[in-house]
């Protein structure tokens, strides 16, 4: 069975491409049922037990690509389980390996308080129906013969939102899920995905609407040092978007607004958190609601740019493009006015482009929307760096202590310290993805793979200060606060 990441990604992108192609041609409704047969022609199964299961998985992926739930259920959760693909992971969490010597001491059996361990002819056996997964047996075994087999999706979830039904199929608790998408690419069977809005956006473009793309700072460098923001702008305009604006500009906007909040809070002795990472915001809302008063009221860079565009043209449709899944949930939050209408991951927008025969081509940047500080917003520590730069430009104190959290575990630790009144820092920069937005679940390359190219592109930007850069934009026509 071939289950490597490249295979999973190929199938995912093949489905996105086929759906986008049919949507551009206006034949999606008539021909979408043919996609499973085109991708899985048969007669032999390629990855699963039979072609019928493989085709059912493709059918459920097509529904996700349409922005629907895989099984037709009503759910606002962006992250969804493709049930037909979730089947091969072991149900038991603790299993006895061949290292077991069936020793006379029976340390594992004696340590179990639930009667889950028995002895067969050759080794110990754990009854999964009785096992409470406490791990005492694994700790007690002198031969390390008991392995903890934690499913990849459950292991990476920072908020324990994943459980399993009676058949061992993954279940996402939507009340706990913060939509970070960490589980999506951890699954070796591609059994978790996110809804896409490609079809809606294609229909709006075909209808002649003014659809403006907003490209995240974290996209720079993912396709080499010669693929610049100008490359993206050219390709997106060929695809049908009316225009493209760098969300690095939004980074400048957010940094300037947040700096004012930080300066005031610091003087009052109040500790604050950032609010630009939607997964971090979801974490605070769902797990630490008592800390909402400490969260910055400044909107995200995505929302700031969207509000600017809509202030100039209320009929414009705004589409954010980046490596973040949680941004999709932010765009669906009805409590934030003027936010992006739709969100596309890098893979989704490239499927739209390839379906029209358009590729990213090298181009020299002649003008850029964001400052260097706004461009670094996608890096871990980049938000704090931009805010401190703004405090410096404002003549405010910059000798402040910022706890820069990279990853869900660090975010949870910082929020817990703030909750109990023991946070040593003045402010928290919360980024649920390790390394910041550049480590987002839908990135094209890993952070280390494109770091050099990204640094090269950012270094090529001019040295404008944040407030100097913002003078070129109508900041007085919209609000940067919730």
C-alpha cells in the first residue's frame, strides 16, 4: 500500500485541479460524478482494498473541494474528516510487542488497576475494551515491551479535539477544534481535509465581479527567490482576479494599531496578547474566555486589508491567499465586519491557476505594498518585532518583555500563566503554527526549505518605516479594531 506524503498530496491536488477545471468550464454539476472514475480508472485498486473505496474517497474529496461536508452533514467546521479514508490506524493505544518475555514478575499485569492485562501462551495481552490508556503498564515493563501507539492526528492536535467512534474512525469535536489544521497533513492516509471556496470564487470571477486577491506575507519565498509578489500579481490577474494587494501592508496596519494598545496597556500595568493568529484567537475564546479582556482588539492583517479595499469599493469581493486553514474560520466569523469574503490556501489557488494553464513566472518587484516589518509578520516573532518598531517610531518605551509563543503547546502554557497571574512577560505573541505563519499547514515548502529565498526577497524591499509606509494608504476611512 502506497501511503507516502507525496501520494496523498498528489491525489488531493488532482481533485482540486479537476474540480477547478470543471468550474471554469461551467460543467461542474454535470460532470463532477465522473471525477472519481477519471482519477481511479481501475480495474485494480492502487492504494486501498478495492477501487470502490478509492472512488468513494475521491467523491468525498470532491464535496470538500465544493465547500461541502464530505458526508452531506450540516457543519460550519472548516476542518473535516473524510470517513471513507480513515480506517487503517490501530484502535488500541497500548499494545504488547515481541519484546515481551512473559516474565514471572508480571509487572505490567500488577500495575493495571482495570484488569485489562492477561497472559496468553507466549506473552501478555491488553484488552482494548478494558484499557483506560493510563500508561502504567508501559512504565512498569522492565523490557519496554509495551508501545504507546498514538495516532498522528490525535498526537498533533494542540487542544485534544480528536477522538474516535466505535469503529475507530476519527471524530473532531467541533466545540474544541480551533481550526488550526495541524491534523490535516499529519494523517498518512489523507483522511482529514478542509472545505475550499474555489467554486464560489470561480463563479464570482466568471460573473464579472471585482474579486481582489490578498496574498499573505508567508507566501514570499515558497517558490524560489525569483517568484516575487509581482509574479503572483501577474498570475492572479491572468486567472481573473481584478487586482492583488500584499497582506504585508495589513501587517503594517495591525502593528501600528496594536502598538497604540500596547503603549496604553504597558502604562496601566495590563498584560495583553496579540490577535492576528485566528487559531490563537479561537484558543482564547474557547478555552480561556476569562482572558478576552487581555486580547488585543486590533483586527488581523487580512481583515485590515479587506476593510481598506471595501472602504474604497463596497462591492469588491476580497480573497485571502496563504498557508493558513484557520483563516477560513476567521472569514466565516459573522462578528467581524468587513473581513475577507473567502480564503484560499496556496494549493487551492494554484489548482485554479493550473486549470486555466497559468503558472507563476519570474518577475522583478517594481513596487511593494508592505514594509520589511510587515513582510516579517509571517515569521515567529515578526508581529512583536513590527509592534516594537512602531513603538520606537512613536517615541514610546520599547524596553518591554514579550513572550513569543511558537506552537500550540507554548501558546497554552503562556495563556495558563496569564490566567493564574504568573506571566513573567508584559505581552504574549501567540502563533499556533510552529515557526509562525510560514509553518502553516498548507505551506508549499517547509520553513527551512524556503527560509533563504524568503530572506532574500524580504531583504530586497526598501527600508521604509511602518508609519511612513502607511501614509500612502487611506487609514482614516476604516477602523482597525473589532
